[in-house]
C-alpha cells in the first residue's frame, strides 16, 4: 500500500482528530483558551489614542445608522432631524 494511502487512512480515524489543549494560566482545569485570556500588562500594545479613535469610530457608526434610519422613516435629507445628526 502506498504511503499516502496509509496517511489518508490514519486521518479518517476519530482518534487522529483529538487536539491537545494549550496550557492555560487563567483556568488551569482546561476550561480556558490562551487566545481568550486577558493580555498581560507587559504585552499590551494599545494606548489611550487607540481607545479614543475606536470610540470615535463607534460614535460615527451610530450617527450614520441613526441618519439612515431617519431617512428610511421618512425624514427628508434637508430636514432638521437629519441635519441634527450631521
């Protein structure tokens, strides 16, 4: 039997699908994932400026959604209710 056939045969066994979990420091009993744990203080890269820009973008998305909702509701583009959100 060629080697690639035997390799395919081992991939079809359910035991070959079992993954060993990465070690976790947050919940060592296996109920945590390394990607979902809080980032240690020394490894954090976001600054205050990143949070300010992120919140500004969130506010802009909210304003655009509110404006489009008012336009769908029937407010005209030049109406006071739409101009209020510009």
